[in-house]
């Protein structure tokens, strides 16, 4: 079946359907290919440079790459972008952040994709909240709101024995909202840290 899917048709349909990232399953669904044929097709197109490999089994068109937060959500699910990357995105911290940081209720992981580092820290399910859908370049993704990104960051700094954030725009953080998020972690040291740096 792979022979029946030429590059012109493949490229045209992927773009028409506005598919940002695709895997074998999409090829099978769109073209009626078998798994073997779809896998072979993707491998062949990647080798020719027609498509780029994001991670094993996941690809994109090189001139239509989705935004990094979208890739972060898809690389490891469920997850949402948080911590320093989200704080920078919301303008809470002045620095640009090059590592795309996320949280997940699953195991901690780290990936390198397209020369970028995507890291994921594990949090308890009760604290896996405080994020919303945003859109960039026509692609939707989940990212923590400023308060949740702040609390998530403080939580891992407490766990890792690192000093809390000291350079941030306090006016961008709703203190009551941050305190509510902190309580979800049921961590006394985190509660104290939040109170101390936001008072």
C-alpha cells in the first residue's frame, strides 16, 4: 500500500488536515495503509528529509513545525508546560528559558527533540491542575497559569533543597490563588516557602 502514497499526496493531505504531528496511526487512518506499510513510508520520508523525526514514531513537516509547548504536550502525555518555561512565557521571570519544562503525574522523563531539551517532573495527581489551553501558531497546548507554574517551581526547589525564586514579578502572582495551589501538595515546607516569599 505504501507505493500508492506518493509524496505529493502525502504532503498535500497532511497540510490540508492541518496535522501538526503525525505517527503511523494517522498514516493508516488517512491512506488505509497497513502498519508495516505506514511505518516503512514514514521511515523512507524521514530518511529523504521530507519529514523530521520528533521522537521514535512521531514526525512533523520540517517547514511547519508546531510551537515547542505543543510538542512538549505531545511528547509525553498527560502533561502540561510549567515551571521556569511557563514562568518566562507569562513574564513572571525576566530570563528566557531554553529547556521546555513540564509536569506530569507519570514518571520523571527527559527528551531531546530537534536540539531542544524537554523535561518532565512528576507531581501527585491531586496537584495536576491549574493549567489552561493556549494557542500559538494555530496549535493548542496546555500550560500552567502563572500561580501554578510558580507553585510547581517552588515545590521542586523545596524537594531539591534549592533556594526559592527571588527574581520574579510579584505583581503577576495572585497570592491567594498561589496559596490554594500550594495546599494541593500537602507539604508544610512548601506552604511556608510560598507565604514567606509572597508576603
